[in-house]
C-alpha cells in the first residue's frame, strides 16, 4: 500500500452546522455537497475532507442508527506567524467555533497554537510552527 490518504471522512451530528461553519463562516468551497448526507472539500492536491451526517455514516459502516463520535483526532492548520494564529481563531469563533485553548505557547517544539472546536466538536489546532515547511515538490519538512 502506498503511503497516502485521499479521503478523511468525519461523522457529523449536525451537517447543516458544519456547512454553515466551513462554507459560510470560513469561506470554503464544497467539491460536492449532498444536502442531508455529506459535503466534500478538496483540502490539498488529491486530498478530500468530508463531513458525513452521523446516522448515514453509521449506516455506511453497517452499524445501524448508532451515532459515532469524533474522538482522539485533531485537524491542524499551520499559518505563517503568531498573529495569523490569533486572526484565524477570531474568524473561526465568528463562524461558530468554540475556543478550547486560546493562542499560547505550545508544550512541544516551539509551536505557538490554539485549539478551536467546530460546531460538531471537530477540534482544529491552529498553529505557527517555525520548524514546519513544505517544499516546492510538496514534501513536508519537520524540525
């Protein structure tokens, strides 16, 4: 198996709230939006993030009407500097997000970051990491 992920799909209890947060609040453009079911966003070349209505997500997994919850997962968005961390947190809050950790020095690796939950509890880390970069060929460099 090649070392790559093309889709990340998250069960979402309130798909309309997710749509309002990402589309209306953050200005993301859906790749495909099926009302009442799923919304897909292309987040990088060849990579899609999807929010799938939780009941339909469970049905797709063959688990009936149980509503799976997102747990032990964060999505991270790196920005150019510390001020950009604070600015993006402000945008996310205005879009309906909840600050879990305000912008602060991280405990690891010189990162300045904040944690914000979307309306369905998906946790985003907004960070400035001076050790993070992406080369012209798309290769990620850490440290």
